[in-house]
């Protein structure tokens, strides 16, 4: 079960990191340095939900989940504009950071109560 949870968080993080990197890069000057910095920004931002949850900073983790959701909105807005597809992607945009947050909460709970085998 622990491996499944870690795998799920990893996939959600990879998806979200890609979105954040793309948004950051698309509003930059589009240089090679901007590309590298966009990935550094994305990785540090998206790991924040996991890290703050694991150390018990729930409000901070929720803040970063909201930031991630906003990034997803921008990602889909830049890609599709305001369409029916955008509205559907809006739902997906919320699900990705919430997945990271809730599974991080589960890991934190397991650290305290050892509920996962």
C-alpha cells in the first residue's frame, strides 16, 4: 500500500511539475536559462505541498495547493482559452494538487499511527 501511495504522489507531482514549468517558461523570455529555471521553480513549488504536509504545516500546504491550482488554470487557459474544454480542465486542475495534498496527509497520518502496511 505504501508503494502505491508513493507511486500515485509521484505521478501527480510529475504532472503538476510539467504544468508549472510550462507556465513559467511560457511567460519568460524563452531562453535556455529560463527553461532550466522554469523546471527548478516548478519542482520546488510542487514539492512544497508534500513537504509542508509531512512536517505538519497544513495551512501552508493548502496555500501551495491553491497556488498549484492557479497554475493549472493558467496552463489550460494558455492552451485552450475559455471553452467547454477549459471548464472540464478546471476540474482536473483542482484534482491534481488535491491528490498530492491528500496523499501527503495520508503519509503524515501513517507516520503518527503506522496504519499502512
